[in-house]
C-alpha cells in the first residue's frame, strides 16, 4: 500500500497529558502528509523514561496518546501508528549511533541542559543520549521529513549530522532527513510565563492548556493568561503573551495575524482572552468526543498498536540488516 512513497516520521512522548503545544506544533500538522507520504507516528515511551514515570500512568498514557493521534484525525489505515518499545530496533540502532555521536555534541543540547536543571536528582545517561535515540527513530525508517515543533530543531540537526557521518564512513546507508516546522505555531508558549515553552510536564496547571481539558478549564486558563500592562492586541516588543494568544487564536480559527489585529482593534484584553478560550474549546470538543469513544475500546487500540508494530518492524529490519552488515556485525539466518 505504501510502495515508493517518501517517509514521514514523528513521535510524541507519553510523559504527561498532551498540551495544545503538542497539538498545534506537531500532531495537527501530521494529517497533511498522509496522502503523499508513507507516515509513521510513534508513541515514544522509551524517551519518556528518561524522566522518572509512574508505571501505571505511563501505561495508561501510552493508550491515550495513541487514541489522541486518531482523535486528531490520523487514520490507522493510512498511517502507521505504533509504540516505540514494540520495535526493538529503536534501542538497537540507538546504541549503535551512540558510538558515532560525540560527547561534546550531546553536551551542547539545550534540552539536556533544561531537563537536567529540572531533574537534578536524576540526570541519567538516557537523558544525555536522548538525541541519539531520536536519531535512531528517524533514520531507522529512511525518513525524508520530520514534522516537529521548533524545540526539536537542534536534535534534528544532530540526527542529520549523525546520518552524514555514518554515510561518510560506510557509504550511503541513511536518508538525511529534513525538518518540517510549522510557520506560526512552532513554539506555543506557557500561559504563565510567555517567554517559556508550554510543556506537558509543567507543574503549574495554569501555564498549560491540555487537549483533554474541559471547556470551563480551558476558558479559565486563557482568562488568567499572563500578558503585558498595555491594552492593544498586536505583535511587538514586550508583547510575548499577546503574541502567543494571537498565534493560538490564528491556529484554531484559520485567521492570519493581520486579520486578528484588525478584528480586535479597540477590544480589551479580557474579551480577547475569552475569544481565544472559546475558539480553542470549540476546536477541541470534537477531538475530545472522539478520544472518549476510542478509549472505551482497548481491544481496538491494541489491534492498531499490533498492526503498526508489524509494519514498523518490517521496515526497520531492512535498515538494520544494512547497518549490521556495514559495521561488521555477523548476521545469522
Ligand atoms: N509548546 C510547544 N509548541 C510547539 N510544539 C511543541 N511540542 C512540544 N511542546 C511544544 C512538539 O510536540 C512534539 C512532541 O513533543 P514530545 O512529547 O516529544 O516532547 P517535548 O518536546 O519535550 O514536549 P513537552 O510537552 O515539553 O514534553 P515534556 O514536558 O515531557 O518534556 C514535538 O514535535 C515537539 O516539538
């Protein structure tokens, strides 16, 4: 069914209840590729354990993340939806690529520095080598395009460097992937600190709007969003909070930032925040309804996981065989 199509790969960690940052920066854009590309979308649970997880929660969120992919419109007949730990080749290639990645390169990764600061009591080796596992996720499927939020750009560039290095030593082995970063919603900011990225693991619930938040919570969080002391709905210096709300409103309504500035000319912050909250809640309502329906059918979710794992394992095996041969590992039949 997928013959000769170029490959798209992306993943989301089941490390918390997903935010509108994950939705607008990543998942919502995945749909656009389903017809033209062979798409693989993964629940990256191996990445999630770089930060300590409660096992029962991790298990539950793995189902939820898969269900959210589908609730956001990804049809498992047209996309390979799967769970990272069901394809052992991710960890195997991750280890191999560790041996082609420099300590200095990993030390420069800003996510490692941020997450080490946040998890000072658990700066484990996996947190450090996270980007090589991510490179393995991508390179395993000979991926051409990786739709991600801008926070993943540095990791993606490292994946390209690793692929080029490996190809340079052993000859053409991996496709060197390109990123697809959405124009307006590449970085949705925290509602409490609009110079900081909105993150699903943020401890301040008012900073984060989750895809599954009830309508009244969504509207309340937007009402409380930190803005500036001015009164104009426009972009500009010191207007990070308002710009963030404008990007969110733009993404949920399809209006451009110029149109939004005209629409809210002379309107106060309170009314604007209400409009953003309502637009967000309206857009998420059908996603939430479909999510609830899917979560009632665990057996179906497990069938999707199994079919996705079969396809991903099949594709991964081809790359792994090539990699093992090139580096001098003996393969037995
Ligand atoms: N705030 C954001 N704006 C735009 N895109 C975002 N993404 C994450 N946050 C934003 C994109 O969502 C995809 C999945 O992210 P992830 O789960 O792999 O990990 P992350 O980037 O570390 O996301 P979080 O929400 O910040 O998770 P935690 O708190 O667990 O670290 C990626 O494409 C990412 O760019």
